[in-house]
């Protein structure tokens, strides 16, 4: 297997330094951004796969007319042969850099959001109080947890987590929000608390949470509704894209 890494960039390029892809005999993993530069890089990697002893090498690609691209930048790529253990180490380091997201709720919207976020640089913990609610097949960066009561999972969330709350019950949602605000009061270590719902739901929750002793400043930590206001539609897939777009500005 050949690991291709972007070691240096200059000017306008499709991916940043540190981006990598792996070429093996049966296919590829990852992307350098596509286009002719990736095609040429894959070709060189496959040539190296055909060699008995492939030595590490570097190559500079100018993204100009010679490659049929008009970006105008330069990408320096390194090529090295790696084994399965090195791939696992590389994937583990990449996983450490993923944004932790905790999503409460396994309903239609929750499933749509997980489907979209699993393609992004996120490490997702998906939580529900109901048994057998999660799909059988999921991306490796999605971990499913059953928690009853569901809010008991809040203290265990990773630091800097983005939290999305959309359980099947408004009562559960309220308890999750309560615990998130309590954690913010104690630790102030959550990056985002998002609650699905309407402006009416937001007002109702704010009144109930004020009765529980939270201040308006603390309540401002909760975003409700979630998603971009400019994206209309209430279909689960539309909401998922809207929420993903909102979260990308935080990652």
C-alpha cells in the first residue's frame, strides 16, 4: 500500500497540507481533492505498487495548464510504502482530531443527521433511551449507546462536544437540556447545544428552565431552532443538511 501525503502547498489548491490518501491494489481510501493531480498521483502510486522495493519519494505538482487545471497553485506530495499497522496508527491519529458530536434521539431526523455527519470530520456518539432503535449498519465513526434515563449520559460526553437534542419526548429533551446547562455551569466545556423545535418550544423550555434556576445568560447557550434559517423545509433530509451546514461553521 502506498500512502500519499500533501506535505506543502502554495497558492490555490484543492486540499491543505496534511491531507492523505492510500492507494492499494484493490482501490483507494481518501482523496487529495480530485482532478488531474489526483489522477497522476494515483498513477505514480500504482507504479510503485508494481515495484519489488518501492523507495519513498516526493513530487511537486504545479496546478496549471500542463495538468489541465487552472488553480494556479502548487502541491508537494510524498509517496511511501506502508503496512496495515501503520494504516491503523494513521487512522487512530485522524480519529483523535475529529470533532466530537453527541446526538440524542434515534428518530427520522436523528438518522438523517447521523447519515450526513458521518461523512464529515466528526466522531459521533448517538444516544437514545429506547432499545433496538439504531440501524444495524453504521459508519465506523458512529458509536451507539442506550441510556435510560437518557440525560445520565450528559456528564460522560467528550470535552468540546457539539450536542444535538431531538429525542422522541419533549420531557426527555428538557431533562437533557437541563443537564447540559448544568454541565456548562460547572465546566463550561461544550462547544454547542442545539435543540430541535420551534420558537414556541424554545420559549416554553426557557420558562421552565428559568423556574429551575437558570439565568438568561445561561439559557443563551442553547440554540433553538437548529439549522440555517435560510434553508426551508421540514423533511428530515433537509433538516440534516441545514444542521450540518450550521455545524461546519463551528468545526
